[in-house]
C-alpha cells in the first residue's frame, strides 16, 4: 500500500512529513556526520545512520511509524 504524504523542508533543514489533509506524521533532521534524528508526534525519537543525502528512506521510516 502506498500512502500519499507531503514533505516540507524548513529553511533550517527540518523535514516535516504530513498527510495531505495536514495531520503531522513526524519530522526528521540531520545531526551531522551521517546521523539523522527522526521524531514522531508521540515524542518517540530515534537516531538513524544514513550517510548519503537521500531522504526517501527517512520519509518511509516516518510513515511506517514508531
């Protein structure tokens, strides 16, 4: 199943992933040296090693949920 999402990138590099209707699914941002932080609305947060700059995997991780 493919879920439609909207991905916004703020000027300071924080990505916001939401449903088209506006419900926030989560956010993620680069911490540096290939590490990213993924945060869901319930407050759960994980660090992910993703040394390349392809953010598609991080969007999928947000959509999959905590």
